[in-house]
C-alpha cells in the first residue's frame, strides 16, 4: 500500500472516531496533551502519526490501535469480545445483541 494512501485512510478513521465521540479537534488535543495542529495533520493524512500518538488516540477515542492502523480489529479483540459475551446472563443477551446490531447499522451509514 502506498504511504500517502495509508496516511489518508488512518486520518479518515481518526476523524470519524473523533466525530462519533462528539469531540472537537481542540477537545481531543487537550485530552491527548498534544496540539490541535497535530490532530488536524493526522486527520488530513498529510503526515504519519507517531506511535506514541497512536496510543494516545486509542485511549482518548476508545478504539484499538489495530483499528487505527488497519481499519479492523485483530483476532485478539474478537476473542476478548467472545469471552466477555460468554459471561452475559441469558435474560440480558437479547439486549446486548440488539445493541450490537444497532452499533453495526450505525457504523455502516
């Protein structure tokens, strides 16, 4: 994959995650202890994001580093979800399934 395309893809994922979290670039910058310019540069994909900032984005936006870099979660993340799902009581399971379905539909828009 071309570097420029990778930077643009990462930037788009970061921007979408920020918007889904209802944060401005300035608010996110404050949470991450970086400048708003760094947020803008990352979202525009004009430069690569430093590893320490990928971690900060991950924590501030509650998304995995795998998602930031590749656009999907790793098998480890999936295994964690399956493990957690096995602890849900059966009477709550339908609500969890409905919630996950709603999230899936929302993210596809």
